[in-house]
């Protein structure tokens, strides 16, 4: 099992999931972050706020980007998509998040710790900075994953997450850029 270094990005304003993710995927292509859609890829859906669950969906190479976005947006809890970037051997996960099952409020970018050994941390930070230029954000904070001392549970109340951000410092922190 692998650990993941996770960075939370909260958007400045909540967004319509479909239009944001479609536009964001196009912008990600401009920095060589590409949606992964081979035969071993799946969309993992988040539980809704009332804890409804949805089984994963398998993708294949013939699935278009628009079909992937339609699939993830068809579930009000949204979910996790896999991406590739040439600077990383393993996939990058982007988990699209909602705290009201209606609007997109932000997302978590996950990097495998195996990719960050040695010089990968600098590459991760560079990629996060490039992504930050593609969107309007309120906060970007990391490392917030399970192995972090500043772990943030994404199931937590949105207000509590913001309070946690305000009361802690992080290895990546847009408040000090």
C-alpha cells in the first residue's frame, strides 16, 4: 500500500461541477496534465453528504474526456479521477469535492510518496504552483493526507475545514506566497 501526499485547493467561489471540470481539464492539458483513461482506470465516487455510495465505473481508451466528466458529474458526491504528467512515474489523483452535493467547492491533488522520493517534492510544488495559476482559489494547503501531522478529513464540515486551515501552517500554503 502506498501513502499519498495530498494538497487541498479550495476555490474562491463554488462552481458548477460540469463546466468547471471541463474547463479545468482543458487548462490542465496546457501544463501536460492529462486525464488517464486506459483499460485499467476507474472513477472512484465520493459518498454524498447523506452517505449514499456509488460503485466505481471502469474506463477505457475509447472514453472521451467529456464522457468522463459527464460520469463524474452524474453523481452529486463527485469523485476521484486519475491524471498523468511526464515528471511523475505514477498517477496523480484529483478528487473533486463538494460539501453540499450540488456545487464544486474544491479538490485534493494526490501524489504517491514513491514519486516524491528524492527530488519529486520540488516537482510537486512546481506543478501545484502551475495549477494555482489556472484557477481562482481561496486556499491551497498541503500536506493534508492521512500520514500528515496536519491531516484534514474531507468528510468534515466545510466551516471546520476552513477553521483548521486558519489555525495551522502547512508545507504548501498559499497564504504565504
